[in-house]
C-alpha cells in the first residue's frame, strides 16, 4: 500500500508536475552558460555532472520512481554523456573536457563496500534459513523474565543487537512476529501494546548505528573515510564498534525509560512463547561457526590485517561451497539497496574523476566556513531528508559533497574532531530520523500493527532523534579530539 501510494498515486497530475519540474531543472542546469555557476574552468562534462546530480536529488526527494531506479538512471546517463564510451557527438574530448572512464563508472557496482553489503545480506539469509535468528531471540530474551518492563527492555536490546548485523527491516518483521501473541495477552485499555510495538522500530533504527553494516549510511560513510584516493583514514570494523556500540546500548536504555513513561503497562507480567528455533543438521552447524568466526574477524581486523570488505566474502564462499546458500537464495539479496548505493558512488566518482570537486574547492572558499556550521548543517539536512526519503539516498547525496568540503577544510576541522565527526555524524543523523511511518521500513511495519498512532510515533521519533543526535555528535566529537578515530 505504501509503495503504491508513493509510486502510483491516484492524482496523476501531481506526478506529471513533479516529472516536468525535474526535467525542466535538469535541462536548465545542463544547458545554461557555464560562467553562471561561478566555478573556475568548468568543463561541459563537469556541468553535465552537476545537472545529473540535481536530477538525482530531485528524483529521490520527490520519489517519482523508486530510489534504485533513479540510481540506475544516474549510471546510464553518466555512461552515455560523460564517459569515453558515450554518444560520439556528445563526448568529443576536445570540446567537452576530460571524459570519465566507463570502466570507472561501472566499477561502482563492484566497489568493496558493495561486497560488504552482499556479505551482510548472505549472513542474514543463512541465519533465517537455518532458524539461527529465532533461536538466538529465544535464548537472549529468556533472561529478561516475565515482568512487563523487563520484557520491553529485552525486545529493545535484542532488536538493537540483531539490527547491527541483519537488515533492520528483516529484524523488525521477525521481532513483530514474536510480539503478535504477546499483544493478545495485554488489555486493550492499557498502553503496553503501544510501548512494545514502538520498541521495535526505535531499536531497529538505533541499533543500525552500531556496526558499519548495520545500515547503508554507515557503510557509505566508511567508504569515503577509507577511500585510498581520498581521505584514506583506515577506519576498521572493530574501531567503529568500539565507540558506536556503547552509544547504541545507552540510547536503547534511554528509549526504554521514555517508552515506560509515555506508554505505561497496566499488566505487570507477560508470558513469552516464541515458536520456531534452530534446525538440526550439517548446514546449521556451518552457519553457527561461520557467523561467529565472521563477526570475530570483523572485530579483530586490525590484528589479522584482513579488512572488513574481504571478511564479508568469507561467509559467501563457505555457504556457497557447502550448499547453505543456493541460487534461489541469492534472489533474496536486497539488490535494490545495492543499486541505490552504487548510484550514489557513481555520483561521487563523477565529482572527483571529472575534476569538478577540485574546481569547486578552488572556487568556493570552504576554508572560511565555520567547522561547527558544517557539522550542524550536514546533520540537520540529513535528518530532515531522511524522515521523508530513503536514508540511503540521503547519505548517497550528502557524503560525496561533505567529503569534498572536509578535504578542502583540512586542519580547520580539528576543533570539532576532524572529518570523521562530520561524516559519521551524518550517518547518525540518518539513523535518528524516525518521525513518520514512511521514514523507515521498521516504522511502517510497526504502524501496520494498528497499535501505534502517527502522533505517538512522531513524538517518540522527535525525542529520540534529538537525544541520539546530541549524544552521537558529542561522542564522535570527543573521539575525534582525542584522536581515537
């Protein structure tokens, strides 16, 4: 229903107006005189990349088509009009300036970060297929007992933990399934149902901050922080978790107290009866061993020397060779997210490889900007956009720009902790956006239960969004100033 409302609205006139507006602005930027941009030595190719960037921004904001479709369009437009494999009359290098490599544009779909996504998806598929996720949920929830408030804490912590390694959508769907029989135990006049239903999206959104694979904005931030041709900071999986994991746990405990205050239970005890569990057999043993070995290798990347991207391919190889994952299982990989991210990487490649980033840095006095202003503006824009469009799309738009800005400012960012404060801050802002049912898939799933009203979700989303950004920005600032990242 949500998808149909967004992409096939009853009022076709609105959609036509959006399409016309996107086309008009894109063509205007594509064809207007280069001197109007105020960027020195702007080439035709660089101007086309600006127009494609504007096209992507508007398409993602207006959601004329799905986000991944826009990303595919970005890649194809760049290939046709900006590369050495483009339409001949349009890519005469003497007339339009330095061309992009078509191999470079296409390689964005095989970026190491994409491999990290695929490895995460494969682990999640294998865990679900063998029942490891349900078994872990049963074992981990058992210590929380039957007191209503402790059951709520259990669901918050376990959902948050799962969403660090599994898609937050899949985590939310699984945990809400476990809650269905619990809802029937609670009296309709109380607010306990609301608290439990709300706990799932809150924990799923916040938990994603904990690891680089927890949510796409984290992985996108890691790409630009570790890019050998860019910032080249060498931030590892274990290093990320070292400071983000404690933040997530703290935020989950804060959300627990807020949920109890806002939606108190009238029934003091809840009996949990989670069905399903680990399947027996060779495949299950392979998944258990591989899962924990992979996580250990991610955490010890500085010790082993194997980076997180290479580690992500190990479970894929093991599961493929042992038959845990079949060709049909590969269809469950969320390719739409991968295409979405690849389109953002193509934009970043275009900005840098065309020389547009260097020209912009020379023409715009980034060095004179206030570091605090850059941090607050980046976080605020990301937070606002992520409440209305995909947080992956928002990060894909903002990260390459902020990476350029941060690179231009250099040591002037030291007072706020350096470049990681800005880029990781934006990733935190993306995960903090959870005001509306459409803000994230977990929000939509919780809203679909019928127990959560939109105004309840908005209030909780605003409160936790502000708290997570204040604590998150404060943490990365502290870690940056202490040179721990």
